[in-house]
């Protein structure tokens, strides 16, 4: 994971679409603190709907809803909240929830 702090959006390159965001991209909160990295972009490619990001953090996997993602850039992502405030995907989530979809992705064979 990235060790940088105080990373401004202009240091992360040009804005990109979620379809172009590679796994392993560094993730920062608004203050520039490292949150972790992208494990997977949760989306419906057929319908062109961005559902959020599954992140790998020092405290395990977390899920960033679309409204918690401030920007997607060539060399990084900015989320609106610190990692501790992001939800943890889990098996007990409502079947139709994004947290459940994130959990299902995490437990599926790759």
C-alpha cells in the first residue's frame, strides 16, 4: 500500500472513469492520508452503474459507496471519509445490499 500522505488530487493524475480504474490503485482520504488500495471496482458493466469500491486496508476489507468516493484518478482514489468509517462487507447484510454484493465478491473463487 502507498506510504504517501498529503496527496493532492493534482498529484494523482487526470480523472478517470471507474471502468479504467485498476485493482491495486492507492486510496487516500480527503486529508491525504493513505486508506489502502482498490481490491475491486463493484459495478454493473452491462448497465454502466458504479456501485462502489472494495478496498484493502490495514484493518481488512472495507466498502466505499459511490457517495463516499470523491474522485478517481490515474494514480489514486480519494474517499470522503477515513478508513475506520467505511463499512465492512459481511455475510449478514441484506441480500440486496451493496455490502452483501461486496461480501459475495470477496468469498467467490478468483
